[in-house]
């Protein structure tokens, strides 16, 4: 007996249990079938999920279900990016061990994902904090170390004073720690790094092959790698001094502007700065202040340009003048040589600095449409194209010709060379925290840095750590770091730094292919079957961290003999965010949507005391602002299929989506409508497998055309990840089938076919409802295992076509005509159109041109 009202709780729990018990989505390698590897970026196990987290998992799930029904051998795994500072901070705040906190959160989030109805192969679940996982990355690291891809040296690093750890350049956002949000400091520490710079050109060239990646992501990686061709040259110091050098070597990408140079700037970390600071307190204080400032290029761009005059001057190579040398806060030591010549007219940073310190501003590149004598620079540097002026032998040349000329002259003089440099720096992987993978090396006074032997891996973390002491918990541990040298047997110390957590996420997609392997990170044959990932889904915020590191890591593993391919992810999709209104109570404290009452006039009150609530901006769902909607709340009131439908339907998937109460209610109503339409059809449906009739009425032909067009269009939409369009087409199809159901002359077999097709087409989006209605029609198999419908092309050819009617080439009307209608009838139909008659007026029709099935053009 079918219930009149859709019992969403019973239905969704029923199918979730069925999928789990029957291991519906577990998969093995099968060389007889074409594979499809779909992957959503795995989450950090921070606690319960909310609907803001649903979007990327729902999208990857639709792809998995659609491809499975299309006959592919689909792998859709999930795991936990489980190391990281939040667990360590939670341990401090709640007096709980990070491991316990992490696994409890992972368990809660696994249940949330199962509640969503995700088609995940849970037999492949991984957690990066498990020794069974990180023992293999320790082996990778040792192979990198032996091949020279990993090294340790003292270097300037980004230090987060809140998290008490080093950050990679990519983890500094606007001068602040990417998680803490506080200004980063510069410190000099002994650090482990990976030679990502060895792969800079390969990573750039590889971007050209990633045609199925968003252009925005490829551009961001291109800019981050930052390949620059330019000139590295020496400026000779003027006058006498006691310094151990007589030149300052600079790098520039704009040698064409050399005649506009008005000063030299060196980094606060430049060796010359260090030397000068020994006897100059003003420079020493300035350097110390710079080390308390943001260090990323973005932060330096926004910061006030400041400097200190060193008292030194250098000679201009082609002019009879000298240039002052400043220590400047906007020059990075790790780009080029840590010194630049400054041309204020054509670089905004240089211009800001020159205006502040009263230095010359001489324009040397003049736009084509300007005269030299009329062109001046005020508050904005000119960075466009033009021709050289005020530049002696360069005058009249374009920029590229001037660059080549200067480089040639400097090289012939023996004062420099044309060269290429990169913005990309080696990846610093040392972190001074506890909850991370230990770096598997030992430091011995006699033998130096010694790799931990393979048979002693994994090096595991101690469980008895004290987080109350400032600094690295591993360095402060009384015994863990003490060991014997594997070479000489003498007392030695373990490395107390741990890996940056991006190390773990740089190869997890490979581990999914062989998650139970205890001998190695993965079996090469299994990886060659599954990889590369066919469809990767995640946020744009990972463009220059995780996605760049994973591309490098894949290449490093290939160089070390583990892999046979370069790129880990064939296609990438970056979904938009889920947003919601924000609310504050009378005291300015954030309120959750469940804590307020919205009235019909758009105002809001506090549920507790009825006081007015301030409705704020629509922002990304965030626990800190409490504008989140819990999965349990949605599941109880509307079911997860309703949430999935809303997430897919109201916005293109790459754009942000606003979650509203009216939106989820609308999705819930539509699901109930589908339930009633199929489970309580006005037509007595035949048994499944009933053949379609050979002879079709006009209404039969029309609905068959609608069904097959929906199959064709929705399949194309899903192939292109146009989920919102596919939802719209499903609604159109259901409307047409409802009308056909109400037609007393309908054919029950055709209606059954229509219902079956509709269920198959919407089941990737609403899988619980799909399985329940599929079973209701009498099917014994699962709809997710049913073969995806194929469009019959004979039904895609419409009996009518839309024709453009023109008068003297101007569009006056569009009309529907029978396909292949004869010329005379087409002319008569066109001439009967009121707008056409109005355009003709009293004039004589000279001739009519008919292009069959396309255009009728009336010439007057």
C-alpha cells in the first residue's frame, strides 16, 4: 500500500541502510570496463557538517551516479585530511588528545555524509594521521632526500606568532597567516624544503595540457610560478668605503627603463643590509620592524612603501650620474637577487617610494598617442606599451627592442647577463608542531643528517605530550627525540619538526587506489588503472596551494620511480559557495537561523525573548557567524533529497548559491509532487517490460519527443556539469508527463516508459526518491545500476520548426511551421503575420526568398 504522503524519513534511512549493507558502491579494478575516478577534495575532520559543506560532495556524487549508470567502473572514495593545528588547539582548549578529537570528528562527519546519501566506497576510507598512511609518505620523503629533491638549510621563513609555526609562502595571505589571520613575522631557521623550483618549467608547460581546468585556476598557478625573463647586472659603488664588495647585483624584468632609474633598493634581508646594520642603528631598527611586517608579495603591495637611505650610491652604467641606495620594505630577498633598480615612472611601488622620499620621476616609455613634452606622471605609474624617449640610444624603440638592446650592451660589457627567474620558491615543509607526520631523519654529531632506515618506519608520534610549554611539543618532549644513530650507534637526536599538512594531501588520491597496502603506498598497476583522477571537485581557494603541490608531488614521485604519468587530475571543477543571511541580537552577538523568527514583512525577532534581530549581509556559511543550517535539521524537516535539489537548482554550480527557507520548501514540495504523480498515477500502469506500441497517436509522438529530448539534453548537461540546467529540464519533463497522465487517450505503456525515464534522469540528484519510486514501479534491481537511457534520434527531429521572417533583411516575426513545408505555403503563412503586413504597408512585394526550415525574407 503506497502512502499518500511521502514518508521521507523512512525512505531515506531505508535506502541509506540498504546501500551500506549491500556495499552498493564498493568497487574493484575491472579491465573489461572503462574506469571513471571521481573525487571530492577530502575534508579536515573538524566536527559536524552543515549544508554549506554539501555542495561539492553532492556535485561529485551526481557525477559518480551518472557515470555508474552509464556503464563505467566508478570509484568515488572519501577520507580525512586529519593532521593539523585545529586538533592540537582543541587538545589545549578541551584537554583531549588530538588523535581522539580527530577520530571522533571523523566518525560524526562520516555519519553526516551517509545521511546525504552519497555513493561513496567506504571500504577505501583513509585518515592521513594513521601510521598506516604516513609511513609511506615518510618513505617518499627519504627517496626525495636521497635524490636531492629534499634538503635542509638555514633560511628566512614566515613565522606565525599565534600558531608558533612556519608557513609556506602560499600560506601567507595579505601578510597574515592563512588560518590565524595575524601578521606574519620573518625568522631565520633551519628548515626542510622540497625542490619544487626544479619543476617550475614543467609545471608551467603542463598547465597548457589541462584543458578541462578552469582558466582562472590555471592563470593563478601561472602567476604564482611567475616566470620572468630579464637582466641580472652589476651596479658599481661610487666613492670609497670599507665594505667587502664594490658592486650591487640587481635583477630586473624591465631593463628598457634603465634610463628612468632614480635609486637602487635592497631587501632588509640582503647581505649588504646585514653588514650595514652592524654599524647603523637606524638600518638595524628598520630591519627589525620589517621582520614584524607581512611578508607576502600581496601584503607588500598594499603596505606603505618605506625605506632607509644607506648613504651609499652607485654609478649609472650609461649616464653621468649616481643613484642612491635604500633598504626598502617592498624588496624580497628570495626573488631575483634581493636588489632592484627603481624606475618610478613605470612601476607603482617605485613611484610611491619616490614621492615619499622626493626622488626623481623620469618617464622613458611614452604612449603612442602622446608627445614626450606633454607626458607627465602624477600619482599613477604608466605600465602600458609605447616607445622609448629620454633614453639616449634607445629613443624611438619599442619596449621589446629596447630590452634586447640593453641586455646585449650589458653582456658585452661583462657587467651582467640576460636571465630567467621565478616567483615560485622551494616548498618549505618543516612545521614546529606536534600533530603532523614526523620527518624521518636523525641528527648525529659524528655522521650528520642520517635517514631513518626503511625497516624502522613509521616514526610515530609520542602519545604523552605536554602542550602547556611554549614551542614545539616534540622538541620539548623529555625522551622521544633521543635515539641512537643508525650509522655509528652513538647518541643522536630525532628531527622534531613535522611535515606541512599539505604533504599528506599531495598524494592521497593515489592511496585511495590501494588503501590497504602495507608494503607500499600503492600498487603501480592499480594506480595505472584508476589514475589520473577523471573529475576532481573542490574550492578555488586551493588553486595555488594544494593543487600546485599535488601537481609537483606527482612529478616528484614519477622522478623517484613510483609513477608513469605527470598530471594527477584530468578535469577540475571549482564549485561556488553556499551563502545565507547573517543575524545579530540586540547585543551584537551572532544568531543562528534556528534562533530567529522571520515575519512576512521581512523583519526578524529573537525566538527567546522576541527582541528585534538585525538582518545582516548574505555571506558564506560560517560557524563563526552562525549562519549555518545543520544537516540533521534539514533531514528531519525536508529530507536530504530536498537539500540536494536546492543546492543544484537555483544557481550555476560555479557560482555562489543562497540558501533560503523558501528555497528548501519549494524543493520539498516538488519532491512530494513527483511522489504523488508516479505513485498515485491516474493511469493504471502496466507491468515493467511492457513493449511500446508500434503505432503512435499525435499526442504519443509528442510526449515521446519530449522524453527523448530530455534524455539527450540532460545527458549533455551532466557531461558538462550544468546541474542547474538539468534540474530545470527534469521539471519540464515532469510537467509534460503530468499532462500526458491527465490525457484520457494516453497510452499506459508510454506513460510507464516516461515515468521510468524521469526516475532514471533525476535519481543522481534525488537518489532516495529515485530508488523508492523505481521499486514502486516493480523493478527488482537498483535504479543506480540500471542502464542510463539513450535518446532515440528519430524522436529528436521535430515535426515543426521555428522560422525567422524578415522584411528586407530585418527580422519582423518568428513563426512555427510544419517541417519541410512547401514554398507557397511558407510564403502565405509568413505574409499573414501582422508585423510582416505592417512592415510591407502599401509597398509592392517584389519577391520572396524561402530558405527551407530556416528563413523567409520578403523583399519590397
